[in-house]
C-alpha cells in the first residue's frame, strides 16, 4: 500500500499569543484550503505542544491498557444511559464493543467528554461524569491539562479554516465551537488475530461525524489508512512532532460539500500494540449546522445539506456505535439530517 503524501501545514500563524504577518496567515490558509478540498487530511506542525507532553499522553494511555487490572477496567466500563452511573458514552469499551458498518472493531478504548453539571444517577445520554482510570495515578491530571492545550489548538485550526474561506470572517467556525462538546479517546490496538489478517479491521471505514479531529498516535506504521478519491487506500503514517488532522461531517455540511470529510480506517497487522489519543474538536451542543451562504454561492447556488442541531446529531451517532447499527461511524450521507433522540 502506498504511503501518503498528505500536506504538512505550519499552524503557528493562527496560534494565540503569536505574532504573524498577513502573508504568513495567507500562506497557511491557502495550504489548509487546498488540503480540505483535495484530501480532507493533513499533518499539522508548529502547534506549540511539546514532544515531552505528547509522549507522556501516549505513555500514560499505554500504561492503562497494559497495567490496569480487568477489575479496574470493568469499574469504569461504559454503561447505557440510565444504568448506574452510565450515560451511554463515557468510560472503557471492551474489545468489540464499538461497531462500524455492522462489524465489531478490534480495539479497546476509553472515552471522555466535557464535565457537565447534571443530577443523577441516573443520567441522560452523554450527561454523566467521566470515568477516570485509577491506573496510572497521574493520568487524570495530565489529561485535563492536555485538554486545555487541545482546545487552544482546535480553536486555532478552525480559525485558520474560517480565514481560508473568508479573511473578513475568520471566526465563523470559532463562534460555533466556543463551548466545544469535545471528545477525547484513548485507544489501544492489538495486532489483528491471525484468523482475520486477510479482511479484518481494527476500526472500520468511516468518516468522523463532528468538526475537526486532531490525532496523536505512536510510531506504528501502516495502520491508519485514508481513502483516496479513486477509492484506493493510502497509509497516513505518523510524522514526528505532527498531528494527523482530518475534517468531519459538520465541516462538509457547513461548506456545502466544498470540503468533504474523508473515509479512513485502522488495520493493524504489524507487531506491537498501537496506541492513539484522538481529540475531536466539536461544535457546541446547541449549534445549528447548515451550509454557509458563501459556500452555497461557490458550490452552485443550491443548498445540498439540511440543517442539524449538533447535539442531536451526536447522540444518534454515539448511540449507534454500541447498539450494532453502526450509526456512529458510517457511510451515511452527511446531507441527511439525523433523527433526534
């Protein structure tokens, strides 16, 4: 399988507390617009997060997967909303709990969301507390600090995207993500079993259903695969010091298809245990997402996507991950609005 030649983009002109010229911002925005329109995937460098911090994030995740006991993992297992302290999304997922396109994925994971103030238990969907691992002890504090850094980077990325569409309205996406209902996952991928090496998947082909995904992954090569426009698959191997970034279905909807979310999958056939920590920088729950007028004009003056409320869209997708319908990560045409739950 051929390696990717995904564009590498220096995001520093849009980081907070940095001095940058208009020419630097224009150069960054041009590369970003080309990447969003042509591949939907790119590498993000000069993001201001030191390697020592990202190494620690990956190491702590690996320690959890390898050192936490089965009982410890079970104590923080994801539970359906209304069951004990479950809210349908947060917590540890066993191998095979996640479903993509009707097939069980071969990985384990822990999902975190913003902390919310809600009465319970029982909790409504996605309105419960995070289930933090006890092992390793430093994980929670380290990850909470990291979330703040990722919110800054997510904001810088969508500001650059807004600038790329209209330099006079660079906050068009920032305004819809000021209270981002982000998702952060720790994911552990063992090598696929020998019996499934021919056609097995660690995470099935899907597009991401939100705004922007910022992927931190270990050095494992050949696992993350991106679908090219001709339908072939290319590998998106880690680049030292860079995040692998892709746009999600909400950006496709906002841009009326000018920028499309790209299908990708994980197929880990190599040696070792792959660890990744993707951070999904998402809209506010109450955000109404529909095509921007400027993008309707650019794409043929016809609105191709209906309006969705992001929170409703999210619920439909997350719950579909665990009930076998594959609604969380699918082939679904993002032009079709989700059913509110």
